[in-house]
């Protein structure tokens, strides 16, 4: 990004990035005050996207994984959705977008915008039973919106969590 202006980034009901004359909105929970060229949805949790906000931006292309789309829009009525998977690159709204695994939940992605701005959403660096860990994306600008970075979120080791989960499932099955 030498010689270029750094992106302008702010947060309201979404994370908004102005870069190279384009506006990219990430994980909107409401309708931003500026009209975006593209919307990126990292995953389907309500603290990262609102179906109502996505519907309000009907004419704006929205990039997300197929799994996220099915969770956010189970009837397939949301217009202008571009689905991407891990490792895929697309150009949408004049913006180059590369999708990478985030390892958080099924369908969760990180995005690399124009090869210069990385956005993580929530992520996990550990391998889990059904999810690959997040890839570390190297970029001049990194935007992390990660709920689990707060000190109040301290989880036991995965082995303990899995044992508790299996115990709960066995108990529920025994109870019918």
C-alpha cells in the first residue's frame, strides 16, 4: 500500500471500510449510513449479521458461504447473494475478495479485500472435530471483530468439553 492512502475504517451497526473509492460493509447488524458497494458476511450468528439489514440492502451484492446463506436465508429469497468457499476469489462490486476458513462455526469465513485488508470475524486457531482451524492471513491492514478475544471467555480444554458434550448426549438418549 506504499504511496496509497490507508483505508478508512469505522464501526456502527457494521464494520465499514472505505478503500480505493469503494465501500465494503462487513457483518452488518443494521443498515449502515453509507451505501456499500459490497457486503461481506463472516457467519450466521446474530451478533455478526441481521437478515433484516441484508434484506434492506437488496440491491447490494452480499458475499458469504453457502452454509451461512442457508442459515441466514433458509428460503433462498435474499437477492444478490454471491456464495464463496475457502480459497475462492471473486470480484464483486469492483472489489476483489478472497475467502478463507475462520474455523469458528460451520460456514464461517475470513475475507481478504483487494489483497490488502483482512477481516476475520470470529475465528478459532485450533483444529476441532468438524472444523479446520483458521488460516492466518497476512495483510497490511487487519480488522478483527472477535467476541472470544474478551478475557471473560475462558473455555476448558477441548478434550474436557467433548467429554462433557458426549455425557450430555448419552444422558439425553437414556432419558428418551
